């Protein structure tokens, strides 16, 4: 009885996303708006005309290949002023021992890129994947490590292979520190008895739950512990000096392990963890979990199951090619449907960046904007929990957020946001604070 | 049918809209002293607090075997030692300010309590504890929202969360608002406010329309309250930081009689996989100081109020070798209020011997968290329809109230 009730609920939710709205196409002239809403941080004046003259198909292809896009020189000039962006973690630890200036520059760069970059889709995806592989800047040494994490582990792979992205995060000092794996030490034989030394299962669990299979991906507590054993010895050389990833064989548990039913033979070293990454990156559960999360961000809070299924197929066939997965989504009728169009509530970052972009604002100093995004509930690089922020727009639907948004809209339009210049337009305050502008 | 009361309120709100309605008028509308509503305050400790080091089973030898470096010493062992409660359990020493509340029987503790769902995922476990339906992901609303009885017309501030987002547990059919800070909860430009309000009230988007309507009603009510600076009662010493601010503002809303029935606040940072001792002590110091300040601040009003705390699951019974603990199972809950039968640790104690542990590693579950919450909803808030609040669950009351 209880099981039947459960089954009915599951069925209802499985079909909920497949309704008529996702079958009904939006009019031709709204397709450009849909693309700009979802693949950029909001259209600037003239963007729609630009896409129109270039051709929508070509513009999308262009955005899918950011290396072909010349970057906005205005952005480059502004980023040049932020010295820590190009530093190694060791240099940041040396030059900014308190970490505050580097953190400020990192957040400023994120806002400036969101507002000015010509490679808008790459920025949207960098935000998405950082959040998927979330780390918390305020946790100890992470204040030195997050700049390189976003720059070297996340950004280069957002349109590449999922397996590469996964390994880049697994071997990043930022993740190793954040999820404590750097301190995880395998059990060893001591005086003929297995001694418990220091296994830490934090990373092992989140790797399976949040990074790959998803919480319903069919793993057990035993799998979590076994994965943690495989990653023992994956650590950091001098983390508090901003040091690098290193494998420490002495901390590694060399015993036999079994992960998701697959045996990992005794005597292995760093390859034990790499085998786990190979295994989990290619699981159907991972393909589904990643595809659904992308569809939540780009299509709808509750995306159609059939679309997610097609994206997952592409993921498996292409060996986790994230550009190919996005193409499957873009080629779907669901993406261009009434069910998707303007149905997503903007996140605070999306709202603030899109407001500045819509007014062609000139950002001299992003600190005030950063504070505003935090006020609305999304402090950048400061989500303490490994889950990251929700990809569901509903998360942002509440009175505290609306009040902060209306106040930001009014002060931006009246040129009262420090560091940002706009052509004063009192009417724009109402437009940007209105219900219409909260969705994209 | 428009009753006189509704008419009066609507005209009062119109006045409040231009910032002139006196607080006494709002009080008259939303509940005068004498007809005071019962209030439930829920505190969520996010990250899975280590219950075994908060309510310390110092009478259990296995506890000290499992935690060679992080165990809290037995009572009498100096400043770092547990504060004895009943000869078997003790409080973490950083909770010294709660000890008098326990001995004066205003504070009850439920131990080995939690969700029967086996998940060790923070996200899922929080979700289940907030929805009130462990194991069932399809539930769209939260138990706190369902605990609000449907009424003809109620205060727009009947359910409030202090923070930037509305938590899962307050989402649902009944209106609920999130307020980050009472002082800043206003539209900065008085000329633009009515125009924006009109746009939200006439929005075709149903979610933005209803959230917008609730927001502007809450703005109107809070405007009067913002005119008076809040002064906590003498001796109410709230800790600095977001948790203390949240409790202080909940107290402020209670004293202003704005018709609040449910309040929610959370406090993050309890996920201590590494070097737990110092970090847990810091969090507990604020937690204990906050609860004690709230008690002192509200004084006699605590007769109408119960505060309950929870965390998504407990932590491993054994320490993990990084002087921390990993994700576990059962935990503890605190229940504080004038009507609470305190001074007692409730619930069966399952023990910490290996064969007594859940999956050989965690404190086993003896009490369902819904037993505690359902009793508070039924006996304190007076909402007897617990089957609506916790569907599919038959609660066994512990006799907390």
C-alpha cells in the first residue's frame, strides 16, 4: 500500500516534465531572446540585433567554441589591474598572506567577466561547473587555492571531456583541502594487526553523491569507504603555503578494494584513485545526473525526462563530451519550447549581472556588486556546503530576495551603486525591479 | 464575506503603507495580549552536529574507547570536562549557560533521535527533516508550512525565516516570508514602492504575484516596527554574528505581537571531519549563549514559546583519525520553553557497544524526530491534525509538553 503510493508519486513526477508546454514551440522571433537569456548573463542593448545579423545558429556555434572569440579589450584592461588572477597559489600565499585581497579580486573578476566577456557561454558554464564542484574560499588554505582552481581546473574543461574535468578537480589542492582528502591516511598493518590511522571519507562520499553518480546513483556506504581507501595518499605539498598536488605512497592503503562491484587489485598506488575516476565518470547514473543538472540550469527547473535521457545517451556515446551534450540539448525542441522560455527565476548573480548589462553599465570597481549578490543570498565563492547553490530557480523566490532585488534595481538606475556608472534612468529602476525582469 | 476585522485590517494596512499606522493598531488586529498565539521556533544546525560530543554519554565506557583524542572528559575532570546532567549524560562544557535552564526544568533533551532514513547525504537528510517525510523526495512542501492551520485571514508575518532564502520547511501553500534583517527590510525609494507593488500585485506570473503580495504586506507591517530601536531585556546577551542576530530579531518580532506563529533560523558549519574539538566548542559557545539570551530576553513570554533544535544526522561514534568524525546516524535535539517538561534526557539509549551501533559505526536511532515535532505541533501549537503535518506517520508523544 505504502509502496503503491510511492510508485504513483514517482510516476507522476517522472511525467511531470513531459507536458504540453515542452512540446509547444516558441515563435521564431523569440528564439534569439531564449538563446541570449540562457547562454549569456542577459542581453545588452543591441545584442539581439547582433545575433540576428550574424545568424542564430552561427552565434551559438561561436559561443560553443570560445577560443575562436576575440575577448573584449575593455574586459582585458580591467582584469589586467587584478594582479592575483595570474598568480600561482604559492605566489598568492606569499603576496597576500591574509588572502583577503586575492578573494576580492577573484570575485571582482567573476562579476567583470559575467558583465563584459564576449565568451558569455564559457562564463555561464564556468559558474555552473564551479558550483557543481563547489569549494569554500573561507576554509583555511582554500583562500590561496581557489583562484588557481577556477582558472586551471574548471575553466579549461567546461566544454571538454567530463573525465578530464573530474580529474582536474580530484587533483586540485583546493578540492583536496576543502573535502579533507589531503589528510586521509590509509589503514596499515601495525604489529601484525590492522591499525586505523586516519581514513577520511568526506571526499569519497561527495565524489559519488555530488560530483558523479548522484545520491540515487546506486552506491552503498561500503562503496564510500572503499573509494576513500583508493584516494588515500592524494594530498598536498605544504597546503598552507599554497603548495601542489602530490601522491604520498606511504599514506596510501595498498590493500585490495572493491568499488561498485569492480575489484581494484592490491598493491596499487595513485592509479587506484584514477581507476575510480575512470569508473564513475562513465557510469550511466553519472550521465543521467550530469545531464539533468545541465537541463535544470538551461531548460527548466523540472526538465523533461525524455530530453534528459537523450542528453545522457550523448554523454555515454561521446565518452562524456560536454560540448556534445549541450548540442543535443540545443538541438532539442524542448529547449525552444514554451515550457522553457522565460520560466527560470534568475539567480542573484544572474540578476545583478543582467541588470548592469541591460543598462550598459560601466563597472569601475565590482566590490559593491559583489556585496549585493551576497545580500541576495549567493555570496560568490562562499557557499560553505559542498552541494553548491541550487540550480532550481525556485530557490531564489522569496521576500528577502525580492526586497534586495528591488532596492538594487532602484539604486542602480539612479546611479547610486558605488563603482558602477549608468546613464541615470528612473524608469529603469521600476523595469529592473519588476516581476518580468526576475525571470529569464 | 468581508468581516469587520478584515475590513479594519485592510484599512490599517493601507495606512501602514504610508507609514502611519501605530503599532497598537496592528497589535489589536493580529492578536492582543490575552489572546496570544503559541509560537514555535525551529533552529536547524546544518552540517550534522556531533551529538555525542554535545550531549556526552559519560557513563558509557565505550564512548571513551571510541574517541581517544576528542572525547569530552567525565564530569569533575576540570574545565574541559562534561557538565553532568543526570549521572549518565553531560553537556559539552561550552554549553555552560544552558545548564541552569536544564536544572530549572525549562530545557529538555531528546537523545538518539533522528530520521529513520539511512542516508548520510547532508542534502537529502536536511531535505527529509525539513519536508517531514523521510525517504520521500516528491513532497513539495515543508512540515512547518503544513503545521500552519488554514485560516480565513492571518498575519502576513505568521511564518518567518531569518535569512536570505526561504527554507524548504517553510515552503508550501501558506504564506511565509524570509527576512534577512528587520532594519533593512524596506524599499529604499518611497516613491517607487507603490508602483512596484502594483506591478507585483498584477503580475501574470503566479509565483511572483503571490511572493510579491506577501512581501509588500510584510513590508507594510514591519515599517512600524522599524521606527523603534530594539532593546533586549537586561542580561540578554546575544552572541555576535548571524545566529545571535537571528534569535534577537525573532525575539523582537515576538514582543511586537505581529502575529508570528512560526519562526525559523539556521546555523551552519557543523561538518567537522577534521580537528573537531576547537571548532565544535566555538559553535557551541554561540549556540548556548544564543539560547540562554533568548530565554532571558523573552522572560514570561516563554510561557507561549517553544524553541526546538535539530541537525540532519549525527556523526560516527568512533573518531576518524583526523581528530574528527564522519557522517553518522542518530543525534540529539533540544527543546526549550516555559511549558516544556525539562530537566530530563528523553528517549531510549541504545548504547555504544559495537553490536549496539547502527551499521557497526553510528549511534542507533531510538526516537523518530517526527515524534518530537508532532508533539510540539499538536500539544503546543494546538494543531491536532498531525497526519497532515507528517503524512503516513503515527507519532508516539514523549510527554515533552
